[in-house]
C-alpha cells in the first residue's frame, strides 16, 4: 500500500520534495508538470522534461488551482495533456499521480488514461501508442474516482513489472486523457487537469503470510476457518483462501466459510493476504481439514451416488450450440428399439448455433459414451441426427425486437408427445418480460404447429426475462399435485450479476394439455425458489442469497433427479471461486465502472467473450436441493430465499475437454438414471460434447460400514497420490460378474486386475505401475458389472 502524499499550502511542487518522519524518508514526489491558469504559469520539475503536450481541445482556466480543461464539444479522445523530455527509465517503485479539480456543482465520477508512448489522442491522430487505465488513488482496485463539487481528486497508475500493464521501461513522455463512462464527454468541461506528478513510494511489498489458520467448524459440506491478521507496511485489504492449491474463497475479514464441499473428504487449506495495491503474500501453512460423513436424509440423492459413464459428441450441425437439451424416453425406438441395444435408449433434443437467427432445435441418437480422458473430441462416438434442426419458436417470439444470444429451456412430455420450450435472451438487464413458453408435437418438429407463446405470470409482474428460461424440466406428477397445484413443469435461470436475484430460480407452471390456450395468455405459476434482490447487495455482502453466492456464478442447467425412492433437484454449471468483479480475467481487471485501455487487450485466452462477471476461478459443479424444502416454499411454509443446497458434487475437471469446463445445459433419463450434461468446447471449433453420469440409489446418512449388507457399489484407492503401488478397494452389494481395468489418461487399457464372478463383499487388489514400466501420471480405474460402472482416478507420482 502507498502512503498519502503531503500537499503544500501553495499547491506547487518545483522539483523533488522529501518527507521525513523520525529521520526515516517516507517517500519522494517529483513534479512532472503543473498546468497554470495560462501558458506562462506552467511549471516543470525534471530537468529535460519541459516540452508541453496539449490538445487543441483543451484550454487554460483559472478555476480552482488553475489548469487545463476540455471544451464543451470535445469527444471521448480529443482531449489530452502531458509533458515530454529526454528518455528516463520508470521503475515499479514509482507511480504517476494526476490531480483534478471539479469546477461544477455536481458530483462527477470519472477515470483517466495514461500513455508513455502516444503523443496525441488515444484513438486516431498521427501518433500511435498504448493507453492504460488509471486507478483510484485511495484504492488501486477501483477503476473510477469520484469528486465532489469544487473539490480535488487524484487518479494514479502504478508502474508494473509484469502482465498486460507492464511498463517498467524507458519513456520520453507522459500523456493523460480524461475518460467518462460510455463516452459521456459532456462532463469533461467541468474537470480541470491541475498537475501530473511522479511518486516513488509505490507499495511493492506484500503483507506477511497469515498465521494461525484453523478450522472452527466442519459439517458434511462446509468448513469455517479463521486466521490471525498478518502485518503489512500499511494494512491488509482482503484475503484469498486456497483449497488443494486452487483459489476457493474470498474474504475481507480474517475468517471464511467454504461451501459446497464433498462429505468425508480431506481438504488442504491455506490463506494469502492482499493489500490495496493487490500485492499478495506468501501462502500460510496449510492445514488439512476433513468434512464430516454425509448427513443427508434417506430420501435424498447422495453426493456420492454419481458415477461417470463417459462422453459422446454431437454432429457438426450443433457446433456452437447446446443452450438446451431434453431427453426423449421413447425416442430412437425407446427401450425396445435399436437405439437401446447399447444400454443408452431414447434420444436427445438439442439446440444448435446460439445466435439470433439460429437457436434451432433438432433430435439426435445417444450412442454409448466412452471414457476418453485428455483425448480429442474427435475420438468420441458421434450421435446421429434423427431430426434436422428447425425453428420451433412461435412467430411472436421470432418477432422480438432484440436478441443477442438465445437462452433456452427444453423439456419433452411423453404424456402429450410434445416438446415444450422456454425462450429468453442473454442481455437482460432491465425489467422486460415476454410471453416465452411454447410447445410443439415432437414427432415432426418441422411441421408444427408451434403453440404459444404464453406468459409465466402476468405480463407486468415477475418473473421477468432475467429470472427464467435458461432451464426447463418436469417434476413428478404426484409431487406437483401434492405441493404445486398440479404444476409439473419448472422454468428458471441464474442470470449473472444478480439480475435473477442472488441465486438460481425455480417457478412451476402447468402443461397446457390437449387444448392449448390462446397465445399471449397467462399461465399461473408457483414459486419454488427465488433468492433476494441484487439491489440489497454491495457486491460483497449478499443478503438472502444462496450459500457462497458470487455474481459470476454460472449455473446453466437444472433437473429433477430420482434413483429408487431417493430424489433431488440439481442445479448444474460452474461455481465461481475467489472474488467476483465485472470486467476481465486478465490481470483481474475490474470493470466496476470503466476500463479505459486503448486499444482493449485481446484477452483471447482468459476472456474470449470479452468483459463480463468474472472470478478468480470457476469449477464444474452440481448442487443438490431437497425437494421437501422446495415444497415448503411452494406451500408458503418457507420463504423463497431460505432453501439451501444440502450437498454438492464437484465434477472432476479432468473429465472435460475444454480449458474452461463450460457447461451449457443438462437433462435426465429417469428410467435408466442417466444425467446428460453438455460441454461447449471452444478450442475444438465449438464442438458440443455430452457427458453421461449414472445416479445411483445408495444408503445415506451416518450408517455403519457393513460390506455384506451394503446396498451400493464402491470403488476407491489409497494412498492417492502414490509413489509405487496403491491398494484398490471395491465393494459389491450382491454377487456380480465384474471386470476391473486400468486405463491411461488417453483411454488405453494398461492392466486388467479382475475378471469374472465375485460374491457380495469387500475386496482389495494392488495396482503396481512399475511392473508394467508405466510412466508417472494419471490413470483411470474402471469397475464394470452387469448393472453399474464405477470409476476412480489414480495419481501415480515419483
């Protein structure tokens, strides 16, 4: 952190001024240029730096301390002022500070740009160079500064030694341009540029590493940790919490609650401290904390009940699509047709290219998925097209005035032989609401009729577009009749930035039956989940929110899961970790108000879609809600923001093919208990991959370990990671013919440990990679029986 400078009574610095406290120099500041009330009163502070840079669009004024101000008609880039001279080397201990005076009677929020290489305006002109966003003088995290009427304020830029703002080099000029959000240049005529100074007190010293990290509470899905406040030369601003080496939590206090952890699992936790200049400390000593055994009720799907079955790829027709999928139980011949021979009956409805004129819907087969860790999407089995993608939207939806990206929900109702659809657009930042629910016969999508659209609730009342239509799924008819007035279709969304509320939403409405109502009419709805409003948050405190809420959470799918007598509502997507901000991932560049870099950096690797709500990290995840809680909301016995997930499944990132693990949609086959989740793979030309997971019925709650009486299959290994050998444990609830194979990360079989019939019970077998001359790396243990598949990742290290 930097120290606040002393400003002399005269307001003028000529040369270098040193400040001492008890004989110790605190900092030095050097005048680059002090703009006077006319050309004759300009002052310079560095020998050889006395050539003025001045736009014709700025003029001298005596208002306040005097200086340069833009004229009333100036555009976003035409005003600039600065100084140039002989080349000098700027270092990371230095920062440029610009002082501004507000000569108006209003509060003005602004920022400014700085260039070391461009001698005229940022965009256009005869000189080219890169311009960087200046930051808040009090807090370098802020990209804006607020100044009151007839007051002064400062913007500053710290010389950086790495990243996109690397500027520790030799330059012969410093040039400043004023920036107002959205190019609103009218305010420029009121902000006087008083002076530009060079401070050599930039804080490059990180805080000390936090100490005393300990867990004060651990449940089956949460861990609360505390630590001692570390020392810093000025003070600590915030903290990052690392779990197993990755950023997980964020706090501005010396405590944090980690959420959505898996039961009976060890987590290594460490903490770093950051100051206001974003200097990060070394990590604290890590502590290992184990979550409690699973505490869920017997009626709930256990987080441990999810097995990975593999992946398949959709045809090229669906590249850059996958906003929604829906399972059709009687598709491709159903359970008795040719499509069922491989154990994956039915078909999938899928949306294609996600652009205004597309978002069409087709139908595909489901080939048996295969496990291809770290392989290419081209190696996956490819679905075949049953129905070519067509536009199934009613004309009233096609006539919407503006669509940037479709957000879509699909659900097939076998009882009606219809495909229901829900439509919205991504860029929903107002309270706009459309009639957006429709349906069409599923057997021939190209023929229609396309019934609807209908409103969910009245046209001028919530839920608005931002709160619905990113998912659509059915709940059991019996549950809907008992708790939701027979409304068995559920629509919802989690719009980033809190525009859907501080978490995902769920609203139930009734299927239209054999006599659909007239278009633009209202479908009554029952709220099942709705968290608090974004207006109540300050982007750090989130009242009435889902646990661990971040504006950058990316929940994109939802399903009702069932396995035997167990059930859950799953919300699926990517959970944001660390801090959240609006802007760019590159250098954690915040766009809370404006980023004024010119030209904008092409953050192709970190931000291929441009700016948006960002976080330090996102990970693929599924959170599970108790249907009893949702029933309590539907019946008015619980507030809509009260239900919280009872558990979570952290989907292994190694299963995904794209670096961003981008989940777009999901659907569930309740007969064969298969959850299908789409992954959008940007690196593979927008290929759409479908991952398959089996949801198993299993004992829940705290139960004794009785292998022979257990009703679930288990597969695990220890130690893991391992240096020489590892012991693989598998458990069978009944006699089975099984195979236990080891695959490389490329999907090649490297060992077969078990083959043949086994009685019920628990077994142990040792895997020795050295006996096969296998290199260190990741391997995959796969246990197959006649009824299930279990997998485990093995980490062989040296």
